[in-house]
């Protein structure tokens, strides 16, 4: 029987980690993730998990220890934020290249500078090309659920890739919510025992991880990584469906909210989707035909599903919580707009950068984005592709 | 180089799953100079065998004889020539 308790996002994920009971966790504290790993360290100290908890001297070492432990043949987890993820960078790519199914919670926080501890997506969006799967969470419940599903997705024999589960720093990580936990045994049964793949500790079958790989094979190895992540979507859907049966909470790659008869759509990731749903409800009451597309799975990007969902619309306003300096809009905009390019009928798409460094987003901001895209649709032309919400320009 | 595999034939993760396959990687074509031994001068002391970083000096341990070089793997570093106490090894240009 599931129980509902009050937990913040960090505690929800720490509890998921406790129930998963990984062989190894190596982590270094960074706000706003610290609270999660601290709670997990308590579970270790209290003997509630069997995990080998490795306290390291930096995030670079944390991810290095995770890579070593996963290559050795263990179920491995970690967590970080912002500059911690940036310091891991080199090894984040290596974890994916070696096809190690590490699961990492990232409490999204703005990258410096200037120094800022609050939420935006610049950390994980920067890591979007590292070869990891990325699941975004709207609230603490989703962060908990995604963490458990991530283990099963990462360890699927056709996937064997690391997964990042994100939650918006402070907004989710430190906000107390009602979270429904599965029973410990249910989680264990769902994820199943860890299946090793070429473990280094198998002394009878020695293997070499990460050898020198030059012009003769590196390209083929990168292709196999591209091919692997491109084929992950059905596994994510299958695991999510199984989890839905177990928990009663159903997850898809994308969540459509009131889009069926909509003329314009808002696209968002993370906690903003909660605000956007409220805003959509309010605009619907005022007779506006608007809906929300929540992107849960950003890597791999569910291109076909995005085309199918968004191409019937007349206009789309994308909300990006990170900047790509010098690029054409934020990372979500680039993906969405590019996906729609070949669609026989496609909406006009504009981008809004918002919420950098934890700047609040209000329902009025989303209504503003809606009225802008409504205007663009009426005019049939885009004058400004990329604009800002909540900025004093 | 042995026949190159296609991407779909490779082990995911770029790892090497069989031991002792370094000899399949023929590094001899990295060489610009190759060693030549003058057996009239060679005293079969095995210094070249002991110093060679690529295990590319062939010897017959039973007979106690130096037999020449494995040119499929020798990278032409010249350590054997520099260490030879009788100057029996000479590095000669490949061209």
C-alpha cells in the first residue's frame, strides 16, 4: 500500500535512492542538491541501505568514482547541480560513451556568473549533447517517480546509457509537497536485480574500458552511441507504462494539456508546467483555445511525437529557461522549431527566455506569451522570434 | 591493419572484451627508421630484447639467440640500437 507523506523534492529523490538501494553513490555537495545527498547519507549512516557511499573532493571525482563503480559492475547513482555538473563535464561524456547506466539527479540551478543558487536550466541544457537521457520533472512526485523509472530505463539491455533526472532547484527541491511513495519491496520488484554487462570485476573475462580510439574506430563508436540513444524512446514508453500500472501515475514522453481543440500552444519543461496549467485553465475560462505541451523527455528528443502534437496548431510559444548565447533562441525552441520544419502544416513558433537565475514566472507572464503568439497568428507573420518574459530591459 | 569492423559489429561502449589482442594492432607502419642487426657483431646478450618497449625483438630462448625484429610492431624508436654494447644494430631509413 502506497503512503502519502510531506516531502520536498530532494527528500523525495533521497527516498527513491533509499528504495533503489544502489551499490555505490559518490557525490559532492552543492546547493540546491546538498539536501538530497545529506538525507541519503543519513540512510547510509542508519544502516537503511547497503550502499557504499563515497565522499569525494569534487564533482569531477564524484563522476569519476561513479564511472569506475559502474564499469566494475555496480548499480550507481549520484546527484548534483549547476557548477557541480559543469565540473563533472569531462566525465559526464565518458559515462555515456562507455554505456554505463548511472542515474543522476540534477537539481537545476543557474550556472555562474554572476554566482546564483536559484533555478534555471542552463546546467542540464548545457549537458544535453553529452549522450545522457534527460527526464524533466514538474514536481516532487515526478522527481521521485522519474528517479525510479530512470533506473529501469538506464539498465535496459538495449539502452545501457546514463540518465539525468532533473527537478527545478528550490522550486521543487526545497518545496514541501504531498508525495506518494511506493513500498520498498514494490520498488525493488519493479527495478529488479542489477544485470551486469562486461563487469571489470569479472576476473575470468578481462575487459578494457575506455581504450585509445583513433580515426579508425572512434567514428563507428560514436555512431553506435547515436544509434543507441535514438532507439531509447520505446523503452522509456514501455517502462513508463509498467510504472503507471504499478503506481497509478501515468507518464508519457510529452504531456498534452488541453491541446486537443487548441489553436495555440505553450511549450515548457519542469515546474513552470504547473503554473502554465493554471494559466491555461484561466485562459480557457476566458474562452481562449490554448493548451500546454510539457516536455518530460528532452533527450532523446521525441521529434515524431512533437510533430504529431504541435503541427495541427496555428501558433506555439516556447518557454526556455536557459540561454544559448549567440544562438537562434533557447535550446527547446531550436528543437521544436527544427522538428516542425518539414511538417506539411506547421504552426508559427516564437520563443521566450524566462526565469533565469530563479526569476519567478507568474500566470500573467504565460498569459502575456499567449497574447503574443495569438497576435502573431492573427498577423500571420513573426516580427520577433525570441523575446523575454519578466525582464526589465 | 586487420580487416576493420563495421559500427554494427562493435561492442557497445567501445570496450575491448577479449584479452591479449594488442598484437592484432600492427603499429609497424608508424616507423620511419627500421633496425638492422649485424650478426657478425651480435653477442646475443639480449639487452635489445630487455629494453624494447614494444616486445619487438625476436629471440630463441632455448638456443639463447637473438633472431631479428618483429617489424609488424616495431615503431622504430631506436632504443635497441642505442643500448647495444657492440653497436651491432643500425637504424636505417625506410625510404
